[in-house]
């Protein structure tokens, strides 16, 4: 199998969080791909992730359940598309596990998206890039207005804090 | 990368065409993955396929343009998900190339689907299985009513006839 083909980010359709974090990328990878770790950082407190299922291969399930401070639960179902250990993790909520088209978007994010987490070794730890692709500008703007950068930034802070205890 | 995870067919959500064809699977594979071949068999005559673009890797483009007998053209855009030479080809119209969520379904098929072509060597040639997965029963029934079995059967006849000349 040849390598996947990823287009360059499109500034009108994509949201990007890029940051150098001072932890090794192997720990960032473990935090993203192990349910017991992911549940500890994946949602900005006081929201929590109370369940997580990961089948780490293309077509495999990526399922989370988020809980609001009021105790309401929001399930999210997606499918991995590309898995390169310590380098790149791609998944989408547009497909359910086994690549079946999703009937509807996740409950937390009311539109389809594909996320690409890229990790590169860096002198100070890891160059971390989170790219989220949307189908049209309206969804991109909606996601930005929902607080994409604050949300992904906060959870990355939580991930790094966790990684330092691992 | 570990192998993809494909669920068993769901009789309420999937349509399946399974047949033994008397040509080697290498030729069936070539017919599916080479634009110049695909254009000759992909649509039931008198419809034709007048353009085809293939980037045969996960995330790569699969684009066709069909032309009706009246001369109207219908573009279709999709993305490969899994490519195992001579064995399995998976693509979807729910994602555009590079795994970006599609804004809308193809013009010929007004809903999202994922197709899996599986080829197995067989004493009489090739065991050919075309599986099409849908998000819900309504789309499955709609696709069946559009003539899935006749359409895929006819185009497979066309593919086999072409393969015998290759």
C-alpha cells in the first residue's frame, strides 16, 4: 500500500493548531491512542470524556462520550483513516467504523470533519499540528466560532500536563 | 500499518453483487484501476463514462464523468480508502480526495455510499464481490430501486467482455 495522499491545508476550509510542545512525540502518540490516557485530557474541563473506544487501524472505531458539567452525555463516533505510529493519525466522523457513511455528524460537532494529527521530532520536544478539514466555508466558520482554537489549545495543554506524568 | 477493519455485510444496509467471472483477477483489477479501461465498461450502455481520474492510494482521487444518451454530463467525485492490488479496492463518495468530507453526494447517486470490490482467485477465474454500504435503510432501498443489481450486473458483463480483449 502506498502512502496516503493529503492535500495542503486550505485556509478557507481548514482550521489548524500548530505548536511546539516540550514532551516527546511517543508520549503525545500514546495520549492520543490509548483510551485510559485520552479520557484524562480530551475535553476542556469541566467537561469530561467518560468513555473511549479505539481500534487503531484504518477502518477501526474511534468512539468517545463527553459529559457536560450538568451531567448530559454526548456520544461521538468516527473511523480512523490513516495510522502511522508516532507520526500521523487521521480520522473522520463522516464515516462510521468499517468505512460505512455516517448517518449524521457527532452530537458535539454538528457537521462532518476530518482531523489530522501530525507529530514531528523537534529539538524542544515535538512539533504538534492539528488540522481539521471541513466540506465548506460555513462549517469552518461555525467550528471557529465554537471555539476551535481555545478548545484544541486547552486540551493540548491538558495532554502535555498528562504526558509529563506518564 | 495494520490491515483495515471491514465489518460483515449488513443485509438491511448493504447491497451485494457476488459472481464467478471467467477472467483472471489481475485483469479485473486492471479494468477497475486504469482510466483508459474503466471508461470502456463503467456505465451501462447507452450511458458512457467520458472522463476518469485515478490516484490509486488511500486518500487519492477517484473521479468519473458519466454522459447520458441525451448528452448531459454527471461528474462523480470520491476518495480511495483501501487499495490492495488484485484483492480489494475500497472507495467512498462521502469523502473528497485527501479525506476532506464531501459537501454533497455525487450527481448520479444522491446519497453517500462506500463501495468494496473484493477479488479472490477461483478455479473458473475470479470470485467477484461488489459490496455497497449505506448509512441507513432508506438509502439502501433507494439504491436497490434505482436498479443496483441490474446496473452493477450489466457493467460487470461489460468489464468481463473487455477483460477478454486485454
